[in-house]
């Protein structure tokens, strides 16, 4: 397909590649005028063919000073979750839309018998409490159908009594108001008891196992219960400036109730983990996994804390360990970064060279270029300095010819096909203010020394000053401090009386079944991945989205297809978010807790799974439009629904990108970074296949996603060899510009291309032994521990009765003769010992 140069590059192309006497010169000038006016309405077929021997200036790939035209800048702000309304909307599938009106009917039938001729919004707080208490009494009935109708009426309250509201804002307001009211009256505890009953309902499990196809009808009770609990958790979790003081008190009480077991012996999150493992084992295929995973993610986010709470906890923990404060907040630094221009792949560069006429290459008379391909710019400012004088275009061309190194072998015309040429008369360029220095504080990799890292006695004064400067700029994490602490002072720094934090309680509860939890989550993630294919042995995650009757029209099939894709995207989003939360909080609580979870994720093939996820057109995934905005909650409850057509469903919404998909991609990249950072065996085993996928992922123009892709590429550069670095110099420059520096790291020049994964297995074995010792010391019984109390009294030790074998009385004389009397006494060895 023929495409035109941009306005800034057209004049140069016109002057250098078109003869003055060319018959198409008037048309070209007219096209130049249209470019100047910003007109893009033209037909490629109208451009005349050039005579033989005359090169067309339009045969270069579509490019602009800001990068590729199909990779626009994505205005995305990373956070704990999406907007409040969007998070509530993702709880429901489009197949569940008729149940919204069913909930309303159940509420209105009961409400009008109890409070006739009144509306819920017209009742005062006392009357609302009285009615909710009557509803809670109805949950105690034996009849299952009556109990379900009462639960639906409570769900309608949690959904914001949308029948009495006029707009979406009112629905969200009354949903929060009713959620706090329901919690204050003990609704969450009542629904928790009902949830335990449904989990243990063997009749429902056996009925689901006998069915060839499971649908929404098999999980009705569970979906109602989980929906009420999710709405309460999400509405209470979100803080607003206008919240009254009693709501803030309720929020803290609810957080403590979810974090620490009160009525049961385990935290609420562990019950949800149990549901996940039960579903993946095949014993309960009717469990609505999307609602379970969304509720589990929001419970962890509420109890453990989001990224801002995590940053505050880091500051407190560093103060406790006596470490200097953090120089920056990672999330805030990334938000201030600018996305770089995506690189051009080597295949595209080859195509560009093939499009150049052979006669021009013969006229130049230069030697042919070697196969090594120069990578296109990751950043426009690396190629063109905006601070240079606008009249220096010719000088820049002359300077380009004097380049050395890799670019020195590119002649002028070859570079024209790779780098946009500088026009003779450029438009004014807006000056860009660059931050002074690099975005991150430099860090130093810790060297292991035998027991002593502080003594400087006898060293010259310059060494003292150097060490002082090093300590000022050195960045030490709390995790590395725990790993490098003196073992003799371990009990002083980290006593056996562990502080009971929500993270510590959760880890202790998950410890013995943690491998099963990680495997179950990764199984569901594999089934929801867009690149996975349906297999007979894979789990069915569509039980809570498929209707009882399958679609019979094209429109219904399109709607169900969008709903299924949206369903999978939401599952990927929730799993990636909760795994990242667990890793970050466990790493802050204790480094070995983080390493234990990481090892089981690696053993469960989490790294290949994430790489498989990125083995796709990642830009298409991020810009996917698997949503029908008119059917989203709460819009569908207060607005008249238009008639859906196949064209409207295919067009989708007008959003530039899908928030949840970009959020999931960044989370998965962050998880992959945490699993492979400083783990050479994991990098060598699985990460090297990210080379091509990583460069393609850089085409997404979002700063945070590019940062974590560059981090992954930095990890593996030393294993890719010098040739890869030569042909990807722009990527290397982007790594240097955006990723934190460790002054003694050899990522940019190290060459370990002959290394193998088993060369680093000793590190994994040592780490595993340390993790097992940590878990045994902290969570096993203290009788068998190496830190058990020792009896130092001589009389007490000699007076203890020892259990001897039965045959010892018959053979002790022989033992004395062999082991004591017959052994010579070597007095000189005793002197040497002294």
C-alpha cells in the first residue's frame, strides 16, 4: 500500500528524489500544498506511476515524528483499580441483565406489603433499619426459594434501588449508602454463613457434575450471595471526601473483621482461595469464578492495602530497620515519564531497502551493507535534537556522513530509508524541557562479605570518604537487609514473637496449601488467556456467563461472543492484580515469604504462561472493544436501551484502549519482573524467548508498560550477546534512559552467551533451603527447632535419664574396649588445639 510522507519530510523527498523536469511536478506541488494545509483526503490510486529509473518518494512505511500511526500515545493512569462505576459494572455479565429486573420485583413485592405507598428514598434511617432487620429475619427460613427471594431483595438494595433513581450518579450514591447500612446491621456475617452452606452443598455439586453443560441457572444462589458481598466490600473500600465519620469508623471495623479471623479460624480470603481450588479440582464446576476472583481481589486490596498504603508501609518499615528513607515513589516517577517512540522491526527495515531501486545503489558506488540491521529510533529526541538551530539542516546531513561505528557504514541514501530525513525548511519545533539527570536514584548491588561490612580500621582516609559517599547514594531494600543480617543478631532484629499484621495472618493461613492455591490460579489464567486453545482437559470458566438457552440469531451470537471475551478479560485482570498484590505485600512483610510464593509460581510454569500471554498482537489486545456500554451497570438500569444491531456491536465503544487489558498487561509484566529479577536460572530457562515479543510490546506507547518491558530486556541482555546489542542500540539507549542503574551491574557489556540454566541451580537450591528453614523456624512446632532453649546446668544435664537400646547392657564392655581403651591418646593434638 502506498502512503505519503508527513508534512515535515515532504520537501526533502521532493527536492532529492524528483527531477525538475518530471512530468508529474505540478501534481506533486499540489500535493505539497495539501500537506501544508493538513489535508489527508487523497486516493493512492490517483498518484501516477513513475517512469523507469525515477524513484517514487512515497514508498516508505507510514511514519510520523511521534512514531507509528497505529501506535498513538495512550493516556492511561495506572492505579489500584479502575473507576468505581467501571469496577461495579464488571461484576455482571450481559447474560445476567434480566436478573436486575427480577431483583427489583422481589424487593418491591415485599416492600409494598411492609411499607405501603412509600418509596425507599422517602424513609428515614430508623425506618430503613427496621425494614432491613425484617429482611434479615427472612434469611433464617428453611424454605430455599423464600430465602433466595429475600436475598434478591437485599441485593436490590445493595445495587442502589435503581427503580427510584433518575441517573447513574444517584444509583451509585444509594448503593454506597445502603452498603454501609447493611454492614452496620450485620448483613455481611449473615451472608457469610449462607455462603458456607452453599459451598458445602453436596447436592448442588453432584447435580452440576452430572450435567453435560453448566449454565447460569446452576449457580444462582452463589451469584446472589457473592454479588451482595462484593458490592458491600467495594462500596465500603472506596473512600470519598464527603464520607461522614461513622462511615470511616465502619470502614476500619470492616477491614479488621476481614483481616483477622473473628468467628472462624481463618480469614475470609482463605475461604475464597478454597473455593478456587475446589473449582479447579473439578468437585464444584458450577462455582461462579469471575465473582469469586473479583471478590478475592477486592478483599486483598481492602485488607492488605493498595499501592499508596504499601508505600506508607515501606517508609515505616525502613524506619524500623534503621534504613534511610526512599528517594522516590516508583509509581509517581513512572507517571511522570514520557512514552518512547516504538522501534521498527528488522523485517520492516529489509522491506524498505528492497524498495529502493537498484540503479540508485549502483550510482552511489558504495560498498554493500552488512546484514546487521540498525534499529529504528525508540525516541525521536535521540535522533533529532530539538534545541539545535532550525537552519542547520545541511550541517546535520554532513555530520551524519561523518558518523562512525555501526551507523558509519550507512550511507546517506540508506539512512533516508530508515530515519526520517530532515527537511530543508522545517516547521517550528516546540521545545521540550528534559528533566535534569535520570529519573531514578542509582543503586549498588550488595557484595557478600564474611560477617563484617562496617570495619574500616587501617584503611586510608580517601577510602573512608568513598565509603561514606557510597552509603549516601546506596539504595538498600528492606528485603536485602533481612537477607544480609548477621545470623548471631537475627533474634535481636527479628524475634520469634512475630507481629500480627493482616499480611502475616494471611501467609500463615495459606502456608500449607499455598502450592495448590497458586496452581489453581494459574490454571484459570491459562483458560482465560486469549492465546489458549480449548482442550478437553481444560477447566470450564464460562459457567457463570453461558445462558440456559443458546443463541439462535446472529445478533444474539455476537452479543454472547462479546460477553465471553469480556468475561475472560475480567478474569485475567483480577488474577494478575491479586497475584501482584500478594507478591508485593509478602516481600514487604518478609523476603522469604515472597520467595516462597515466587518459587511455587515458577514451579507451576507461571513464566511460560505469561510469555504465552504476550505471544500475540498485544496492540490488538489492548485496543480490543469487548464491551457494550449501553448494557453496563448502572447505565442499563436508568436509561432506555436502544435497539442493538450487528453494526453497533461490531463498532464497539469510542475508547482509545481497553483499561482492564492494559492494566492486566502491566500487572503481568510486573509479576514477570519480580519472578526473574536477580534469578539467573529463571532468566536462562524461560525469559530468552521474550526477545522478539519484548520488542513488539514496546510498540505500545505507554510509559509504564514500556518501562517494565525494558526491565525484562535489561535482565537478559548479557545472555543475548554483543551482536544483539549492536543491532538494538536504540533499545539499549532506552534501557539506560528509563531503567534504574546499578553501578556495578554488567548488563550493558557482560557476555554470558555460553551460560546454561543448570549453571545457576546452586542458587535456587540454596534459596529453597533458606525458605524451608525460615518456615520451619517460624511456623512449625518449636520442639524440633534449632532455636529451642538449651539447658546449661551441669547437674541437670548429668542427671537426665537417657533411653538406651535394649542390647546395650550386653555389649557396653565391648563398646568401651573398642571405642575408649583401644584408642591411643594423642596429647600433641590437644596442644595444637590450644
